[in-house]
C-alpha cells in the first residue's frame, strides 16, 4: 500500500503528543482518533513479506511481558524511524481487530524520544468493538461495597425461574473515566435468541429493586476478552449458582474405580 493519507493522520499525532502519565482524558482522545477511519491510519512495520501478500507478518516487541506490534503514525515518522523493510498503511480499527484476539497491543512510534506510546490489547478491543460499549481502563475492580440485598435476592429468585441461567456474579467497577457501576456477570447455558430474551426479561423484572441512581450493567461470563468477566472468574464467587442448589439425587455418580458405568455408557 502507498503512504497516501499522510495529512489525515495529523489528529493521531496531535493526540499522541498530549498523552502523559495520568492524562487518561488525552489517552482516550488518542483512542478515539485511532478508531476514526478518516484519522486513524497507522503505518504497520512488516518484519516479513510485502503489504498485501499472504506471508506478510507484523513486527513484534515485548514490554513488561506483554506483546505489541510496532507502527508509526505517518510517512515522516516512518522516515525518521529508519525502518528499511516493508510496511502497510492500515486503519486503526482494522489493525485492532487483527491484534487483540491474540492478546497483542499496538505500540505507536517506538523510535520517538521517550519511546512512544503503547496501546494494550484490551484497549484495542475497545477500538474494535466500540469505545462507548466498554469502560475506559485501567479499571479498578472489587467486591461491591454497596448494600443492596433486596436487589440480589430478587435477582437470584428470578434467575432460579430462568432456566437459561447457570450462575450470577457481581463486581464494583471504577473506570479511569466515567462513573463507577455495579456489574452483574451472567453465566448461561444457552445463547439462543429465546434464551437471551428470557435473561433480558429477568434483568428487567429485577432492576426495580435497585436504589435510584445506581448504575447497573451486565457482563457475559463467556466473554474471554472482557476484563470484568476475567476478574469475576478469578476473584468473585457466585451469589447465585443453580448447580450448587441442585438436589444430590439429581447428580449421577461418576464412573470410576468401584463404580460400574451406567447402562449404555462407556
């Protein structure tokens, strides 16, 4: 690909210059510039192959144990970097979709004084799926300190009546920008449209027990990339667990030494 579109990257470079430690507002503005097709092009450095060829491979670098693909933000920065291999010009959204599933971030202008700026893979996921759909990191996650026992009791009662629900967890989420909120982790057996509708109905029936002004969001526990779901899986015990309440007689003994297999099972 050619290096056309140099002037359109001015916004990315402008926002990049504003980013300093603790300036989460400036960092968020940089993410928005990268997520905008008209301003978000980056020059990806290719370690192998040519732009558009099947064997093209981005470069990679490791910072604090995390992988990043290096890029530059304009043809001028490409020249300043001294890179003498191939490159390709890609929209930020497209490169985010390519990198985040492999837990790779994007590092902007690593040759620059100070070493440039790294975009972790969790923020690339936000760019790929929509910045406003995910909270701005870094997140502070903890057990909820707010007492809403009526809401939890009603939610657990309604979950028990919703066969699609396996378990429920909870977390208090404090984003880098924006108001903190209560997150409910939904672990479900079934993701068919009728099951999804039943879970949505369960939440609507329960939310009335929440105090006015308390923001509540839901998180799919099956989402292996969601940082809130990852924290819940590691650190939060379910406050409702259908299988923990199942009658012991309903659980067939596992076959093993001293237990013959059930008829028809091997």
